C-alpha cells in the first residue's frame, strides 16, 4: 500500500491530531504517502444546541465512517473520548496513541476554582464538568459553551464568561498551553473516560490498513482507556450522562477511579478499585457496579430517560 487516506474533521484540533498521526505513520512506514481528507460533521456545524440535544458525540464519527464505507478514506482519527463505547460493524480501533495530559484546565484570570468570585460565569457544555463544578462551587453560574477551542477562547476573551473549562491536552496540542490558569486534577476532579488519547479507526475487513495502523498502538494507554471505557459501557454512558473515569498503572495492576454525578444539583458518587491489567474489562465493570450500588443508579436515571 503506497497511499493512506485519513478522514478528519476540519477543526484546528482535529487537523492537528490527524497531522500528528500522519507524521507518526510516515516515521514507521518510510515509503507511505499519507493524505488528509477533511470533512464537516453535524457535531461541528450545529453550535446552538448541546451535543446531548442533537445526538451525542457520535455525530463527530458518522460522516467519517461513511467516507470509509464509500471508499473515500482508509481510516479516521478521533479524540478517544468522543468514540462511542461500541462501534458499528465493520469498524475497529487498531491504534490508540500514547495518552497526553488527561486533566481538565481552568482557563481565564483565576488560577483555581476556589479563587473564582461568588456567582462567576463559567462556560462548559459538558454534563460531567457541570456536575463537578456544582459539587465544588454551587454558587457558580454555569453557561453553555460550544465551538472549537479557538471559538471558545474568543468568547472568554470577549467577556462572555469569567472562566471556561477545556481539556489540557487540546490546548497543549494547539500551542495554547499558556492559557491554562489552573489544572483540575485527579483525585478531586476526574476527566472524561479516555480523555487525552487519540484513536485511529478503520474497517476491520481491511487487514492491510490495520497492519499499518497497529504500529502506532501504545499498549499502556490502551490498557487504561479500555478499563475506563468498560466502566462507561457498563453504566450506559455517553455525552448524555455525567460520568468520569481515570485509570493509572500501579506496578503490575491498574487502579480505576470512577464518578457519576448530577449536572443539576452537583450530587456525586465515587468508587475505585484495582485489578490485573489482563482483567481490565472486569475492573471497569466492578467500578460501575460499585457506583450503581452507591446511588449512581438514582443519579443516572433521569439522564437515561432523556437519552431514550
């Protein structure tokens, strides 16, 4: 195979991620030509409603998958946190690249949530972030925030918000790490499952493409994000649901921290467990079981009804 075509969204961050994957592929396969196929998705185009209201983060994938089915692209690059828990056939994820900074960032003039003035306007459309913000600072005025990273920063700079919450990894990848005023870190604050990881998707019935992409797979990252995604899957999580998870290697084992919240009133339920790397799917299910038993079923009930 001499040429590989990568389907990608057109946002600056998506293009950065796809160019990064292209460069890595050319390092691994010296004679391979890699072309980007930029596409627009509904998730990028509809900015006046939340992702949950228009169908979830899976909207970012559908057009790219259709391009692969039509033979217009050989693979697609995604933020792993945007990838649904279960892919439709024939799609697979042969490569999960090494995870970047998984934390969230507080962006604005204030270095911590504690320093925000009473009633400060904070922008985020993420239910997960809203739940944790309400738990830590119930006085804040939370406002929806959509658009790509630069659009969100422009709204902050225009004075529409006192602070916004974004992913550290996205800011750092775009050379905007200096905009991070403060880090929102585990264990007090948990990221989205698989946040900071890049995934490459292709057709499972194309072994030639799969073989090229597998060279980029980072085993330790895959182990962590598969535990997080197993927990999310067991909770029937999506962008409709305030769910957070973060896994770390502890010697020969994995430690998974999970959280379920209520974006309306800030109630949170937490759980954590450790398990063997080989049993990461079971570890994810166990943390999900603990969360549900501790009251997560009550918190998730309204979101499940809305999604249905």
